[in-house]
C-alpha cells in the first residue's frame, strides 16, 4: 500500500502529543522538515510537576522511539482503598504493578530528542543522529486553509507579528481547547463536568511513617460522597527516581457547581483573573487554600490530610469533556491528535497514552504497515472508548457511590 511521504510538516502545539508526533516523523528513513509552533511565549512549558501514570502505550513509545537509556518511572506494586480512618478496606488490595512518572521528565526527554534541548534531566544520556525539528514559542494560530496540494497556516508570533507558511501536513496537537479543532468543527465544545481536581506534590522525605506505609510503592485511593483522592510517588528533581529524591503526587477531586460562587472564587487568581481550565501553581488566593487545608482533617483519611497540609503550592484543574467525531481533514492533510481529538477525564490515566498511541499509529500508517482507513479507525475507536470510560468513572466517583467508598 502507498504511504504518505510529506516533505514539510507543521505541528501546532509543543507539549507531549506534539513532541511525540514530531519524533515519529524525525525517525523515518526519509524524514520531513518538522516545524513546531507552541502558543506559550516562554521557552519551556511547565506542568506544575504533575504525575503521569505511564500506561503500556507510553512505555512502548519511550522504549521504541525515545530510547532514553535510563529508567523513567517509579513502580507501584499494588492498588488499595482506605477508609475514613486511614485503614485499608478489607478485600480492596489488588496486586497490580503500575509505573508512575512525571510530566516534566517526559517533556524534557522529548524536547531533547526532538530539538536538542539540554537540561539536567538528560545529563549523561547519549544523543543520536536523528535530525531535529524547529521549535518556536509565542505562536497563536488564527486561520487554516487548503492551498492546492498543501495546507496554509496563519498565526501571530510574539515580536514578529503576522506569519504564515504552507506545509504538506498540519498536525493539531494543541490540547483540549484546540484552536485548529475550533476552526474546523466549531460546534464541538469543551464542557465543564461539575468538579475539579486539586493537585499537589510533597517531597518523599517529608512523609510520616504512617503516610509512607500507604504511599511508598503503593497506589492508595479514598472515596466518599463527592470526593475521590489518589496518590503515588513520581520522579523528583531532574527526574530522579532514587528513594529520598522522589515526590508524592496527590489528586483530590471535589465537586463545584458550574457558575457557583465557590467555583468562581476557586478559579480566580490573586490578580483577579478568572481561569477557565487550569489555575497555575503560585496563583491561588491564599484564603481559598487555607480553607481547603483546614477542611482536610475533617473529611479525609489522616495520611491524605497530612500530604494536603504539607503541600506548599497546589494547582487546580477543572474537569471537562470534549471529543471530535472526526480526526482527519482535507484528505489527511490535517490531523487532530491527543487531547485536541478527545479530552479524557483524568480517571482514565490515559491522556499521555493517547498521545503515544496516536503517534505510534501515525508511524504505522506512514511506514506502510496500515492504510489511512485503518489509522483513522484505530485512533477514533481509542478516543471514543477511553472518553466514554472516563465519563463513567468520573460520574460514579463524584455523583454516585464507589463500591469501596470509605
């Protein structure tokens, strides 16, 4: 079967999905020129040190494509559920090995492979002879149109003004609020699901013995009415996975009615700006955080109350739903991938895996192992299945009753 052979590719979005697709393209035997346009004006993206469950697709991608020459994850040996008093619920322990990593580590490894970014995350690692992409910051896409056999993209760029270019292929990896998706399918909307995730990290060395007993090499959950918590160890500074250098990453799902005063207060930063999806580290109203910490010992198991209260800089992620019914446009010259195609609720622990899956399937298509119809089918089926699973898990967690509710 004939496979695509683009000579020029523009990727909109320079986070994990965009970088994964870039690396697949650069790893081809006759790679195209790859240009990455990232909206953020800063040279490096930051994701607050958040944890990532490294699913099978993520592990396959890093083993096959990144080849970092180092371990990238902390291993959890079991899942368990706690009751309100912090005791393990009978029958809740599941011997199940899972791999936990950090967004920061994955991002720096990908930037290194894709465009040669040096950092302490990659000190001592061996480079290879694959070509590099260009990575440009401060780019806000404004329009997209077909130009004969190519696509023409328009954007504004910090300090440079209006810009445009033509490319054989445009990959939209610009996240859950994708501009490219909005331009192509304006009726597809990202909708708030009625709850948020409080997120934070605590150095492993600050954990009490009681907390260490449930968090180290374990994946504990707590469920109550309108509440779910989970936590696990992730790599620490510069991606270190050595005991004592790691971080405890926790997530506290909590219900906030859309339009309520409490949600408005939560998502409004110290400068009065209302954030729609993410309230970044260091911008939370101190009174809101003090109130949340004060409530923790009253509603959470003691181990979770401890880590919440020891967290210095939390951040907030509003939970949303979005999925496009179509992933490919203009006869395959524009592709929606990762969160731009379907934004999963975090309960699936599959957002990074989706980015990896989509990139690997594109590699299969471009490499001639599958055709375009098969590529489209597999990518869309993965998106639909996991998006629906996330809704089910989230609705049960926040608005139903979990079988191991404490």
